[in-house]
C-alpha cells in the first residue's frame, strides 16, 4: 500500500511514522523534506555565506521563494527514487511524507511548494491508495514550534504579552492552508481518498488507514457541548458511554473510527478569575475496551512539565492581558470547527454513527450533531453508495424530547408580553412538573384532540391558575391547546415513528433530519454497548 501523509511542522508526523515502521520489516517511509535538505545544501551555504554541517528545514525556509520552488521537484524526484528502492526490496506498506504548506521565515508568508505537474508525473508509476493529512490542537503545535532550531525561533516584530495569541492565530491559519493544499494533492494523484486525522486519535486508527486499502472511515457523532458545560467530567454518563462505545467500534478492522474530540480547542472558561484558569478540561483521553489509555498517533511536547495542558500554559498568561484577542481567537476556532467537522463527515465514506443526539435533559437536539447529520443527509442525496446514518436514541432520551417539545409549544402559544416572561416561566415549570408520562403518552398516541385539550386545561387551572393562557375563555383555551397538540405531534413525529416529511429549518426539521427513517437506521433500545456496536456495524454494512 502506498500512502501520502502530510502535516504541518509541529504535528509529530515524523514521530508517528517512526512508530509506524518500528518492528515491521515490510514498512518504510520517505520524507521529501529530508531529500530537500540534501539537495538544498549548496543553495543554503551560498545564502548564508559559509559552510553548514547539517541543513535543517528552518535553514531552507530562509531561502527566497523562487529558489524553494526550483528545489522542490528535484527533492520529490529523489524521494521517489528511494520509494522505488523500497518497493524493489519488498516493502509492502510505503509512506511518502511531506509538508504541503510552508511558512517563509523572511516574510512570514505561507506558500505551498508542491509542484503539481511534477507530482502527477513521478507518482504515475505508483498507485497512491490514500492521502492522510495529520493535525493537532493549535496549543500543542505552538509548544512544538517554540525553542532553539524551531520555526518560532524567529518572530520578527513580536513583542509583549500578545506573543502567545499571535502564534496561535499563525498556527490556525497555517493548519488550514496545509489542509487545503493536502486536498489538492489528493486530487492531483487521481482523486484518491483523503482523510483529515488528528494525532490524538488512537495509533491503530492511523495504522489501519496506512495498511488496509479497504478500510473505510466511519464518523461517530455525539453531544460535546453539554458534557463540557457540565465540567467535562470523566464520570459524566454521556462521556462514559461515548468512550465505551468508541472503544467497541475501534475493534472492528474494517473501519477507521473518526472521533471529533481528537481535536478539542474550544475550551475557554467563562470566568477565568473564578476558575483560576482560562481553560476548561479537555475531553478525556481515549480508552480501549479494557479501560486502558489508547496509544496516540503522536504525543505533544510540553511547554511546562509541571502542567501537561499546553492550552492552559499559553492562555493563562494571555487572557488577563489581551482579552479582546482571546475573544477573536474564540471566533477563529469556532470557524475552524465548522469546516473541520464538515470535512470529517464528508470523508466518512463508511457511514456516520449517531449516539444519543437528544441526551440533553431539556430534550433539545445537540446543535453539532444536527448539523453533521444534516450534511450527511445531503451527501447521501448526491453520492451513490453511502449507507444510512445509524442512530442510537434510547427511550429515556425520547421521553426528554417529548417533554421538551410539549414545553416549547405551550410556552410559544401561551407566553404573552415580554414583561411577564420570568413569571410565566416559573408557572410553566409548575405545569411541566404536574404533567405525567401518561398524559404525554395520550398526546403521542393520538387520543381525541378535544378531550386531551380539555384535560390539559383542567391540569393548568389546577396547578397554575395564574397562567396567561387562562385570560381567555375556556372554549378558546381548549381550541388553542388542541392546536398546540397538533404542533407537538408535528414536532415529535406521530406514534414515535419519527418519519416526518418536513423540510427547511422549521421547528420540526431537527427531528426530521436526525430521526427520519428514510435516511437513518435505528438501533433497538435496552441493549448493551457491545450490542449497540455490533448493530451499528451491521447497519453500516447493509
């Protein structure tokens, strides 16, 4: 198998590939930049005016852009000669490694050195199976690029307390350029499969992509913001379930599980002064099915060995001095989350597994999950052969969703003036506490509209006589509650079949997208995580 692996400096690409070949005589990797340092020795010495024992990438990036562009095709040709030698010697799994984007030292500008006609020509005799672009959290990349002989050694014009924020912005921009340039490489070599993979994924996911051409990426979509708001505790039920299910899915050789929390950057504390830190905890490290921590593709270097969280080291020293820049950084990270998550879904040709999309206690859908499934539904409409998304939606989440839907339609119908909002919400809490599951079941199962409406009115009168809806006559009230019931049914789906036909961004659309049986398979409730995993795999194989 022949794979091209890209990644900006500081992502641990070399470390990952060292691990990949260690102990395996049938594997090899070739670095284009290594050949570039050999070929560019003379150019660098002429530029600095003296002999150099060993040319580094940092030395090369001080050369003028035209010189670098002239050297790159030569380095590629030399690297491919080494690839040919490895293949002749019987290596079965060969990786060509390169940086698809550079940042020039002299101008701090970004360029892609890749000469696409040259690339298309020299790889023509080698069938490229896949292009993998590695990335890491911006905080950990900054940590790797600081220090002597590193690319952040020279930072012209950077002084004062904003250095860390500036470097984070630089890395965010660089990483996106690397991603775009890597996509272009995949197109140039014949439109081969492209995988955007964070290095905090388990190493075996990376290894599987580099050794099994039939392995297909499968994306696991699950709530993230709700566990974060709860403090990202390792004992959070949703976190624990996601960890366990992911471990089960990783055991399947036919898939490479793509996990969104392998990148976890939006960790800004709302009140750094109260928390004593500018950042919130990261999503817990991935574990295998035995509960042991997974070996990552690459481990970050630490800025402070007494603090293993580079995000805290960088942001804690910045947030109290440059709060405006921190807010801008938050916006930038949100933008990148948007395009990156879309890429993770788009590349997942093996399917999407959705876990508990309505697990919030309010019954609301997870916004991120909604957008991901909505995109996948659009992809299925245009790409032949994509399997249905697979959704696990247990009864307890469905009950929360039903109660949340009922609360919303009553509130929308009955809430009068804004000045009564706080008072009305208190009353609404009392009403919802008084509505039992049997009442909701009658609504869902299609009991006579008027009788349900009248019984609900009586319930409101008994528990909340000051509720604004009762300002009107009882007949009007019953009619309005009946209308509310119809809105409620549209929102949750008749008989819990969840097969709605709505479109657009109506209040009902989130349910349509997430749980429409025309686009998803449903996993039975009340089974173990192992059974859920097997059911997901079986559904994706259909």
